[in-house]
C-alpha cells in the first residue's frame, strides 16, 4: 500500500513534511515521527518539517519547526500528513515541489498530492506512519516512537474511541520496543491547572437532568462573565465534565453568546449528529454541535435528545 510513496522517498534527496494548521497531537506526532524515521534510515537525505507553531504540543521532542527557503522546494518531495483538505495545509509552498505525496486518515474529499494513501480505518495518522515504517522495513528511533505514540494516544482518546483496533495496539506495541517515557507524554497531555480544575468543579455543580436523564449545563451571558475564561474553555472545554456519569449516555453544554446559544452535544452510545444537523450544525456521530437562537430552542433540542437517549446507560 505504501510502496509508491516509499519509491518517491528513495528518489528525492530533499523531503519536506507538511501537516494541517493549528496542529493537534496527531499532526505533530506524525510529522516529527516521519521526519526522524527518514533521518535515521536515509542519513544522506535532507529532511525538514514545516508549519505553524506546535504550541501546546511543543513538548513533543523534535517538534521545533524548520525554517525553509523557497529554493529548497526546487528538487524536493513534499509529503502532507494528517490533512484532508488543501486549504488546511500549513505552509502552502508544498505546491512548489515537483513531487508530492500524502498519507491521511480523514474521509477523502479531494486529491491533493500525486501519490496518496488515504485510509480511514487508521484511527490516527501516526499509526499509519508507523505501519508505513513497519511495512517498508524502516527502523525506528526513540524520538520518532515517542512522537508517534503521542499522536496515537490523542487521536484514539487513550485507546478508547471506536476507531481503536487490534492493529492500533500492535503498532503501539512495536513503538514501545523503543526507549521512551510514556509517563512524560501523559503528564504533558493531561495535567490540568488548578484554575481549570476549579472551573470544572463549578460546572459540575451546574449539571441538570432532563426526564430521560440527558445531562446538561446552561450558562447565561451574565454568568459567563463571572467565570473569567474564554468562550472555547467554557463551551467546548467544560462539556466533558458531564462525561462518564452512570445513567447518562447523552450530555450537552449550552453557552449564551452575542450570536446565539452554542450547543456542544456528546454521547457515549448514540448517534446524535442528526440532531445537530436538524438545528443547523454538524460534526461527528457522537460529538457534534450547533448554534440556536434562544432558550426555547434549547429545550426543544433537549427533548429531541431525550427521544434518542431514553434512560439507558
Ligand atoms: Mn489525525
């Protein structure tokens, strides 16, 4: 499956690796992982990783981005990772390269590169890059393994989301043959600040329940101002304070804003995305959202969620 991309890699002396902008753990992990695999297996080649700042994922060793002149692309192979849409690729200069390749696990929506492997059966692009290395007989390094493991952990929700398979664990197992510290990864990913823990505690005390045991939190504009946190933190960030509650299989976080009420909808069991779509939004099957005009609509939406959820755990 990876043979054509591997042939391209062998052919080019300069390889420049791109991924999506505002990178998550999988984008940084796959990019850094592939860079270090190529550097270790082809020491005579020049390998760069480019794109916007890794920000939160700057803790991943080797995640410092390279500064690359336009001229570097003249005889280069550009590889795009973990990105399904050309508009989302960080650093559009990939198009300057005479050869392009892509490895991705998002649902296919457009052809971006000359050689592409797009396979949604991989829960992360990191496991795809790991499988590429394994199938092509390439050796790993601890830095590559740590980066790839990080992305598998984040995109699989710590080996918990539906996409996690026997192959996910087999590839993670192969990565763990390298010396690296998984505790360091988990500390960096999941340690919370005291301020955020306090905020979560306040939100847990705000949880209410519908007749069919859908859990929800409703935050008015006046309340919002008292929390001293940004909209993303309050809306998306507090939604999963309601996760993993016995007797609750659907939960929703509602936040009043100037432009309507943001609705973040989640389920551990049910496909609730049609409800988000019904109210003008969308997203994943069990994690989606929409914006509605008023509190009445929120109540109608909750009644719709109750229809799906019932009272099962
Ligand atoms: Mn990904």
